[in-house]
């Protein structure tokens, strides 16, 4: 039997119990942070030597030069060619679909000219070099390669440097094949905080990047948080989340498995069902109990559902939408008869899946939209990873002689109001030459 919370919005203490369910201690573990700070400082000071030392210690790879940890481009191509045809085809199809979706996100430069000849606008340019961190060790994530590399390529990033741990020297061929199919430029088999440090500060072998993206463990997340400002980062992500809103008419086994799909990631992952149908709550609970034994990652699923999962009875679908906005989940499934009717009511969610056939799993791999999504209620103010994360915007200001007379007067007045006379004179000098 599995212990999973059952809540009802009609309960007098529901708000308090929901708050307890959603509470997640996102503060950095002091021990993890201290360890990461030391690694970052060491890599910054000693470069290649420090990265090699940590790779030997944590990944059990006895190499004498950091260059030996770079995977040759030929090896990436060989990994792709060596895949079974079905697997290679799936990778290619996923990459194509993700690329097609992200090509619609590309921002363009624009300008306009005012009557006096002053020209204003915005110039959009790609980031020069991006670092992609891909998790390794217990599992392999070729989908992470696709979701991080493709939007960078579409944006026009000149160079993509990927790091992926290879404990014991074992390289995952599917991950390397994904790097090949996505056009990743350089791949290094290093991981952990030392990889983030190498990308952020640069070493003799690994070039410094401008932005680091990609998921990782607590040490990787702590390192990304610490190097932000030296380089850009995508986000500080928490555990995976799924919220399913269901009217009770979807197969209970489908919904139970959708909850499992996120629970199997991590003991801290969160899976929640909202439904107005009390009998459906019972049906999903029974399905969870029946299907759990057959799951390879059942211990992780059990811990996740017991610790942070819930089956919640709501009054109606209107209340479900209101709760969904309050929860602001990473993934939201609207498993109802008319999902389009509910969509305008949803304000806060990383990705929204419409209808009974839209499983969260297809979004993870091949639907097209990015699976790097805001977690821990940050969907209230942030968005999925996209092409826009790899583009920069520069303001363009071209002031004509006539425009300087008007703008100079306004600028000088405001500058003196702020007590900045040099600003005022700088604008006024252009006014004298009429």
C-alpha cells in the first residue's frame, strides 16, 4: 500500500494543508554551498589541474591531461551511426520537431524613424558561446541535449560547449549521438561543480562561455547560482512537478501513470491530481496501488508520492483552475472534455497539456516545446527555456541634429533635477550647433 495525501477543498483546514504540501525548502544547504565555493575557487585559481583532480576523485577517471576528456567530433558521429535505426530515427525526429517549434520564437531587429530624423530601434544578436551541462551517472539524458542545444543553435550561438560526467570513463552513446545530431561543437566528459567552474571561468583547455544552461544535482545547482553574474544561467531549478486537472472521465490508469512519470524522477518530485469527482479519486488511488509494483523505479515513486504527492477533491473545474494558478506547476495537464475552455483561465504554468491524449511524457521528448521549465512556483514570473534565452537585445539610438534640440532640452532639464550637471551640459552642447 502507498501513503498519499487525500485532500478536499471543503475541509476547513485545506489552505493550511495545501501550504504544507507546496512548501519546499529551496535554501542552499550550507555544507553543499561551502563545498561548491571551495571547488569554484580552486578551479578559478588552478584551472586544468584542479578540474583533473576533482574528476579523478569524483568520477574515478585517472587521466593526466584535460584534453583527454574531450570527445573528438569523429566519436560523436560514430556514436550516432552506431545507434539502432529506431533509436537514431527517434532522435532525429525529436530534434526536427524541437527545432521547428523554436524557429517560431526567433526575435528580429527593428527600427523606426521619427519625423525629425531621429532613429530608434533594437538590435538582436545571439550569445557568442554557451555551455550546456548534461547530467550523467545514474541516468542518461539525450533529451536534455536536444532541449538545450537546439534553441541555442536556432538563436545563432556561434559555439556550444557541452559537459557531461562519465563516471568510471563510461560514455553514454545516446547522449553523444544527441550531441552530434544537434551540432554541439565541443564535448567534455566532466561533471559536477568543477564543470560549471570550468565553463564559467575558463581554463587552458576549456573555453569560458557566456551562459550556462542545463539541469544537474544539488552541487551543480549551487555552482550555477554562485557563478551567476560572471556568466548568465538559465534558471535555478527545483524538483520536477506535475499537476493534473481531470474531470473524472479519463482512464484512471492513464492518470496514475502520468503522476508516476514525474514521481519517478526524484524522491522530492511532486505529483498532484485535482478532480471534482470523488469516485475518480478512489479509482486513481486504486490504480496507483495496483501499478506501483510493476514500476522499475517504484521506491523513488513511492517516496515521492508519500512525501509531496496528493489527490485533491475540488468543488468544480473553476476551482481547479484557481488552484492551478496558486500552485503554478512546472507541468499542467488539463485532462478534460473541453481543455480549450479552461486554457484562458490558466495564468501560471510552465507547460500546459491539452486533452486526454496529451501526456506530459511527449512534452519531455518530442512534442516540440522545451522541457526546461520553471519549478517551485516560479512559473508565476518566469518562462520555459527558449530561443530568447540565447539572444540579447541592444537598444539603438541615432539622434539627428533636429532631434538633439528637442531631446537635449528634455534631458538637460531632468539631469539638473537629478543633480547631474555634466549630463545636462553633454546634451546641451549638441543644442548649440543648430
